[in-house]
C-alpha cells in the first residue's frame, strides 16, 4: 500500500512536469539505462508502477542513496525523469503515522 502511495505521488509530480520537461529529458533504450546506472552507480530497480497512459515508471536506487526515475513509454523508449541523492526507504509505521 505504501509503495502505491509513494508511486502515485511520484507519478503525479512526474506527469505535471513531464510535458514541459520532455524536450530536456535524456531518452534511450531501457536496457542501456539499466546497464549504465547499474555499472556506474550500483543502482537497481526498487519500485515501479503502470501509468494510465501505459507508461511504466521505475525508481532505481543504490545502497549509497543515489536514485534515478525513468519512464518507459508504450513505444519502448525510456527517459530519465529525475535523479538525485539521499534516497531512503520510509518505514511504513512512520509514513502512516500512529494508529488510532
């Protein structure tokens, strides 16, 4: 459930910024991104979701905290949407707050 909430938030943010930023995104084959991010940054997929337009959004992260979000379109083209540092998995108990 928590992953769905996180992915929904990421996807909503991504879709809002994707239209204007699409021309600035780096796009290539998904396999090339996975190899480059794995070899260069030790990043691997940690979560993914399917958007209503058929695109697949993936979050890749490393043990060091680097992360990248890629979006793969239905035509097979993948684009880097965002990347950064300090990725961490949020404990579900903390994310949902105290039980009442």
